[in-house]
């Protein structure tokens, strides 16, 4: 039996510049390899979709980073300091970190295998009576090496835990007030230079509650389509977003989502039918959610499921589907606790991330 995958974690504190410098210094080698790997992956993807202009890809990333400077100056400063400390180009790192959005601006690729699985549970469907928000994070198998947990303690604003790739803004995480956020990938036409998804999630982790986080997702000048979710101790919701429109669902009963649009207006912008994986995972999540009385242990078992073969929630690199489960996250906002693992739920060593005060 192979040993369980461990997840590296780092801690940083201070001003936005100090937060970035700390991450870049501690993760420099990983960040450098991540940029090189993502640039190779982007080049392959763009050529498969008829684009040979690598500089156009970088130019779009530069445009998005320039917008970030006005949208969230603290995050822009943190990114600049991180890039400098890691010894990488700031534009290349930002472009690579937000590759899924920025490549969608350049080319509309169909048939993409990527995708995550999400569950939002109101207290009424959880054995303990608490809100739980959870998801798998599924993307390129080659990204698995770079998955890290980052504990940020800013001079101003709430402390945060996030699971992300080395050098990237927050992907999924929680702040010390219990506000938790995450995302699943969608693909619709109309992507544009705007604020990419990781920067939206990074900004949302500074929010006081899920309502404020939802405003970040729904009211910002988004670059591309994604679904976003936010939870706090009192409830959870998700927002299905294109670059220009957003539709909210509240988790009064369990909510589940994979990687195709559920809103009719958005479905008309997708350009293709949902993949067999997205359909199968959504059906499996829905069947599980209907049973009620759920808890962290049953979520781990769900995320470990291989019941649907290569279309399962639990996605292995050896499935050769172009994607794998790179992390699993279960958030309990009232407890201010995240249970997480690197890799799939049955191959990663689960860790508990929480807040103990300053």
C-alpha cells in the first residue's frame, strides 16, 4: 500500500507585502516549478484549440493583473511581493495561477475534462445541526505536487486558512470568523479581461459573512464563468456566474453542484452538453444528499467513492481523463475548522486546520 499523501503548510503574517514575501520565500522552489509546468500546460491547450500565440495569453493575464490593482490593492501588493521573493515574473505567475479563466478569454475550448464536486448542507440535514460546506478540487494531475495549505495572519483583517497551489491566491478556505468559500469550474462564452476567480475568492475571505462574500462574487467585474459558494455559521449559498450574470441559490435544503450550468439562461451559453462525468457526479451527490443525517465521516466516504468508475467523484490520475482530485475540503464554519487532504479522499492524509487566536 502506498503511503498517504501529506500536505505541506506554511504560516505568514504582517502587511500585504510581508504576507507575499513570506509565501514567496518559503515556497520559492515550488512556485518556480509551478509556473514552468503551467506555461507548458497552457501551450499544449492553446495549440489543441488552434492558437499558437503564447504572448497573447500572457498579455491577457497582464490586463487582468492591472485590473486587480484597482479592484483589490492589498491583493495586488501581496502578489507583487510574493513573485519577487519567489524569483518569478509577476505577470507570468498571475496568468498561470488563473489559467482556466485567462485561456477562456483567448479560446473557447469544448470537451474539457476538468471539474470539482460541491456539497452545501444546512444544519437541518447534518447530524450535529451545524452548517457544512465541502468540495473536491479536481484539476490537472500535474498540479498535485504544488498543493499547499497557507495560514495568513494579516496586520489588518481576519486570519485565513486556504488550500491552493504554491504562489496562487486562495482557492478554497475559511477565515477566523468562519466565513468559508470555494468554487467549481464552469465554461460559457463571453469571457473577458476582468477579475479572475482566484482573486475573487481571495478577496471574499476578508468578508464578515456569506452575504458580503456573495456580493464579491456577484457584483465584481468577473473574467469568466464559475460557480462560487460561501458559508458561515448561519447558512450557505452558491452563485452560478458567467462573466456578466449571476444567479443565487440558498441552501435551505442540501445543494450540490458539479461542472455544468443549472440555470437555463447560462446553459444556452455553454455551447455543448454536460460531460458524462459532470452528470454522473451530480447524480451521485444528489442521491447522497437526500439521505439526511450527514456528518464529516460520511462526506469523506462520499468523496472516496469510485462507484461510477472514471466518472466517479473520486478522480484518479490513472483514469487518464486529463484531471484528478488534487484536494478535498470539508468546512465547518461554526467550529471554525477545516478538514482537508491533498489528493483524493482515500489517498491523502486528512489534517485539521483551525484558528486558535492571535
